[in-house]
C-alpha cells in the first residue's frame, strides 16, 4: 500500500503525465488542421479543471489555447477560447482571480493589430460585462480597448460610449476633436467639447472632465479656441462640481441657459449631474445617458 506521501507523488506524476499526453494530442491536432477538435479539447479540459476548483490552471490552459489558435490563424477558435477564459475568471473566487481584467486585456492584445477588431470586441464586451458586476461601469482598460476597436471600425457612437469610461481623457479629447472636424460645422467646437465634458461629469468623473477640456483645446493649437459662452460654462461647471458647490451649479445653469439651448440635451446631462453629485432627483429622458453621447458622435 502506498503511503500518503507516495500516493501524493504518484498522483502528481499522473497529472503531469496526463497533461503531457494532452499537449501532444493538441499539437498533433493543430498540425493536422483539426482546429475545432483542438478547441473542444481545450474547452473540455478547462471545464474539468474549473470543476475541481483549479481555476488558475484552467486560465493558463485557455490562454495557451488562444495563443496556439492565433498562431494558426484561427481567430474564430481563439475567440471562443478567450470567451471561456472570461467565464472562468467570473467563476474564480476573489482570492483566485489571477490577473483578472489584465489577463483579458493581454489576451485581446495578442490578436492581430489590424483586421481582428470584431473578434476582440466579442471578448472585450464579455470582459466588460463580467467586471461591471463588481463596478458600476466595468474595467476602464477594457473600455479603452473597446473604444479603440470601435474607432478603427468607424463605429463612432460606440467608441464614444467606451471612451467616456476608458480613463484616458487626452485620447478621448483627440477622438472628440476628430469627430468635430469630420462631422461638425465651423464654430461647433464648443458643442463637442461641452457634450463630452458633461458626459464625464454625469459618470462621476470630474478630474477627467477637467483634463479633457484642456486636452481638447490643445487639439486646436496654435490658433486655439475662441472663448465662447459654452466653453466658459464648461470650465466653470467643472469647477462647480469639483467643489460640490450646488449654488454655483444652479447659477451657471440659469446664467448660461441661452448657450445651453443650442443643444437641448445639455439640460438632460445637467439633470444627471445634479443627481450624481448633489442628490437632486432627475427625471430620466428617452434614450439614456450613454445614448445621448453616442448619437452626437456618430
């Protein structure tokens, strides 16, 4: 009869032997072009590992599978394995979450830099949904990667929604300036700047709203931007929110009402901001907060 120590060693050897055999089988399948069969083996093995609480090993296996499929040019198979990676992350206990969103971001970055945006978005949207279960907005790194994919595809409304949550105000400002030049009319720069600024404030991010305004102005150097009433409002409104000064908040909305009337949705944004920062109940309009910015940037 084996002692407990010997039994443990024997068990580890069996696992290592089984793993080595599986790796050989997978290599043979991939070499023979049996990509779907290899995908199924990766997935089934990962499920078995996860069912035995071996989540870290399951993630490593799937990560290796994604890399192998990308190396073979099989992006669809890689996408399915990457989605399962996200599922395993979601199932993992908090103390066994491994790299979490970082791991998802690295998987997505392993896809080809061009031509794989749809596959990347499939994985990113799954990752955002998972991370949003713990955060109201989801992981900012995944939002930023999604914004870049949508931007590359020319899906500007979707890109705007993710940029607003991507924690990259300078890049967001460059995107807003790009959309302003492409679809705005002369003299509408302040409309684009104000809209994006209000969006960030409505999401509770005053520091990035401040940074976006400064970065947006730099996009129009050396001529700069004229100090229009709407730009003045935007700067002062950010200051009011940063100070949590409700009196100034209401005064600015009243004083700059004519400028804000250039786009009636600005008052919807202001209502969201009042609710987020000052606890003032706000009646929700149709289309939702994110939809307003999406339509404007399309």
